[in-house]
C-alpha cells in the first residue's frame, strides 16, 4: 500500500486482548492517530490528506477512531477512511452472511463470538446465548432495527441458504455482562446520526465468503443514507483476510491483489 499509493503508512502496535481489556486497543489507536495528525508535516505528510485505514479488527478500530475524530475541531479533518471487511456490530450473529458462511475459514462464526467474549474477558460459556441473540433487550433491538436488519441486505446476497432468525428469550443477566457491546465504541454501526453524517469519504471492501460481509454492507448503507460518499469493492471470490495473501508463494490468491489494487486506485484518486 505504501509503495503503490506513494503514501506514508504508520502502523499502530496497539495492546492486544485478552491481556489488555478494552478500550485499551481503541485508546492506543486514537493516541497514535492524534499524534500523527498533530505532527504530520514532520513525516512529510499534507495534513489535509490524512487517511485512517484497517482490515478486520483493524477496520473496526479505524471506524471507531474516525468517528471520535469527527468531534475534534482542534485537529485536521480526515480526508478518508478505508475499511477492509470490518466488524461493526456485536448484536446480530445471524445475518445472512453469518448463516451462509458459518464454517468458512479463516473466520468461522463461532470464532467471531469466541473472540468477542475473549476481548470482553467474559466466559466462553456465554457463547450459545449470544449466538442466539438472547443478550439483546427487545427495546434495543427495536431501536436499532433501522440500521441493523437483514432487510437492509440486498436480495442478491440472501440466495445462499438464508433463513430469518427469531431470537430466543431475552436474558437480562447476559446483557448485564456484555452490555458494553452496545456502545458505539464497540459497535460503530450504532453511532448517532450526528456523528455518522460527519464521517469522511469512505472506501469499504467486503468479501463474499466472509461472515463479516454483511457488517460491511450494513455500514455502507448507513453511511450512504447519511450522505457520506462511499466507494465499495466486493470480492466475489474472496474470503476474510484475503489482502494478506496477495503475494504469499503457494498461498497467493489473485483476489487479494485485486482487492489491494482497488484500494490503491481509491487512494491515488483522492
């Protein structure tokens, strides 16, 4: 990315879960971003052309940091954000992509829930309850339905075995343990309209064979509905983590290079 887009890339070595409980990861990325933005000219970077990017968990952190920076008038305005197959919500693990590709490597559905519980330092025994959606209070489910609903997923993405899911009975005890997952710092899809409408131009990459595909699709729609310009690239033959396999010997996948090429083209055109 640095070479092909002729950009300066600063990669954040943020503290990892579960050894470090959230929001440590977010705080590290935010601190690094603010430092870079305040000192961008020391790195030979135009302060009006700063972009925040990430893939997978990094895309989640990029989304949360970008949302936070919208309310910082003391800093340069971000030029764009680049989100590669992001995780943006922890409420519904039965969206079409979660059902269709629940066993697809490298990120099966059970791992997403397991990682989320590990990240929150909660017992893995909560896995089944969370997977079934019993951790979501009815009033919260109703509140966020306009942003988080299978109805917002285009029909062409529902043709591979999707069945509407009806959550099991609400469990208040489970909600109390993981209610932090309903905070926009954990689920950026749930940010208020006043924040979302201020977000910069965005590139979103989704992969067909990825449980997080629909997270990306939902965030794309949320941004577009708020008037944010979105460039979307969908890897029809790609899976989660594909950009890491664009040039990896026997494990090289052309879909990875196509994804990177689209990101580079977006960056060059800014």
